[in-house]
């Protein structure tokens, strides 16, 4: 899982949904602070809530892109 800083516009929807995983940095961009901080369901919900699809979810084993 990662956040593309070029796509992030800092709406904070990811932080609102999965606060233990995502946070907004000093430049107002989201970043992953603890990838294991919440349930997979919350992480997926946060990714889907991102209006610019800046959250990229990948299979940890294969590296296959799962979302978006």
C-alpha cells in the first residue's frame, strides 16, 4: 500500500476512515504511517473514498496492483 503524492489533494477522507493507517503530513498530503494499523476493510474503504485514487493497494506477496 502506498499513496501517490502527485495525485493526493489532501481531502483527508482516508485519515477520517482509517486514522491509524493514514495521516496528513505537513504539506497536506496523505501518507501511510502504519500499514497494519487497521482492518483490511477499513483500508479498502479509505482507498475507495479517495477522490483522486491516490491510494494504491497492492498484493504484498506478488506486487500485483489491486486498486485502483
